[in-house]
């Protein structure tokens, strides 16, 4: 049986990848809409706030990392919660892949 902390880390990484894919998809749709607006001559009135991720985020990135590590450690020590998180991650991944 795999190490529970390894499984929790893998699930956290999967959740992060799902989120990153969602953000990429959202940005691509936004960029396509902006390109379409430029092409049709429609004015672009929405100015999105730049996204600042954990990379290069300084204190904010460190805080996010500490929270993620804390959650992974907590999930790794609770078998019921570990199972629930695993099921949630699998369902979320299946939903994202079917979209």
C-alpha cells in the first residue's frame, strides 16, 4: 500500500494541475474574446487585474505553500478524510476531463 503522505501530495498536485488548466482555459477564452473584439472594432472596456500566482509572490506564495503543506499533512493522518479527498480529486478530474 502506498505511503498516505505520498498519496496526499499526489492528490494536492493533481488539484493544482486541474486549477492551472482551468485558469489557462479561462485566459485562452478571454484572449479569444479580446482578439474578436479588436477584429470587429468593438471597444474593450473590461481591464482585468493581472493574476499573481504563487511563483514570485513573496510572502503570499510562502503562506500558500505553508497552508498546502499543512493540509497535506492533516489529510495524510486522517484515513476517512484521506479517502474523501481522494474521491473528490478523482471526481473533479473526471469532470474536468469530460468538459
